[in-house]
C-alpha cells in the first residue's frame, strides 16, 4: 500500500501481485520494443489467449526479472517497482529444474555446487540481472560450448545448491500430420522450367572443442562417450497391448522422463517437437542460485559438459509453481510477497 498526495488530497494505492507459468517461446515483455515484431509471442499474447485479462490490471503491470524466450516456468508480475527490485536481489533464492543432454555425473554436480567459470558478455558482467535475461534471445545452447568471442569476459559463479532429480516415465502419443491428397499432388508436381530451386545454405563446420572428451571437431551432444538410453522410442508397442496405436505409422509412442511437477513439453496439434534420445540420454537436475547473470544456468551446465535442453523455473523464494500449467495466472496476496523478501 502506498500513500500519494495530490493537491492536498491523500489517496491510497493498493499494489497487486501475480504469479504466472511462462510458456517457452514467449518473450518476457508486454510490448514489443523493436521496429519489426518478427512473429514473436509476448506475455500479453499469452494472457489474452488464456482469457485472464480481467484478472490483471489494465496498466502498470511489470514482470519481475526475466526468463529467456526458450525457458519456461514461474514468473512474478507486480505493479510495485520497489518489490521488483527486492525480489531480484541476491537475498532471494531461485530454483530451476534443468533437463541436460547426457547422464550427468556426481563429479559434475560437485563442480556446479562449488562454482564454475563461465563466459559473459563484457557489457553485462557487472550488472545485476535475473537468470537467463536474454537481450536478443537468439543464443542457442550449442553456441555455449564454442570458444568465447573477444567481446566476452570470464566470471566464476558463486557456490549454489545442485542435486540430481528423480524422474518418472510417462507415455504420450506423438501424432504426425497426415497430408491430404491435394497436398500430396502439389508436392509431386514437377516444377516449371522458369522456376529455380533456392540454394540451400551450407552449415558451417563446428570448429570448437568438446566439453566432455576435450577433443576437437564435435560438440558434447554428439560425443561418442555418451551412453545409450531409451527414454524415447518410436513406433514401439503400447504397454497396454493396443494394436491400433502400435501399428499406426502416423503416430509415435513417446516415453518421457519427467521430475515431479513438470508437465510435458508443449505440443502443437498433438505433435511434440522432441529430439530422438534413443542414442543419447537425458537427465534432470535442480539448481538453486541467488545471483542472476546473463543465461547463467545454461552457461553453468555447458561449462561442466552437459548442455541444457529444457529449463523450468519452479521456485522464487517461498513461491512455487504449485501445479500450474503453461499460461496460467494466479493472484498473490501482499503477505505472500512480504514473505519472499
């Protein structure tokens, strides 16, 4: 509650606070600040689609900290700028569940707990930023394993809490879109003589060093040292003996290993964009940090040889997801916000 004086009249302003499950592929901002939007989704688009506009105030709402475009999970919203600054301070813990490329070792966990050396943009090295605050949101995990460019500087992270998470296997049906007869005929029609095929862009060869075996010429996710795991099986038999699903070539039965409280990744018309892990395993860990450098969690896991595949923030202080789904918004009381700070 804030007191304001206007023309000798004292008015009382009651601030409101919310928590939201930010989906992946969504920018942590309500207005697009660039000239071209480039078909990117904003927080306002998600809130409008979820029909929660009546819950939020029409103006003055802001996000506390940031999650980059590829990350998902808990995001706090408020109308009080002072509370936003307090929550982003080092006195408040932020916990993340991270899916890694490869089966992480206890040695790597201990390195994370003690602090690792990461590369940061030189201009952002001394700024206090929330984790994964991404200005361009175009940096991918594979680029974190390559040598740091000249415009970066090294930084040693503070000691943090890290542990391996137990997972349970769930089975989802990954549908494939069937092409119509018209689409099939259009795809098989010969191109005219005047049409020319566009030149395919050649992929540049990776010139860095693997963070796992320290050999040059390949990335950690392609390293031959990765053991074999079977978390994702394509065209496998259904455990319930349903012959319809097992014989349908247009559907894949996908087995996902997820920790408690984490929903499956978002699907598009029943199709999950999940990479095949029959030859490369994945693992889940929990990382709790107090600081918030640029894309810190992703850089930390890449530094120990296990790039991040999926990043979900599950807790800020004493506030957790509590079974929320992507796009959901819930209002928080002032007492809850006071307990965080």
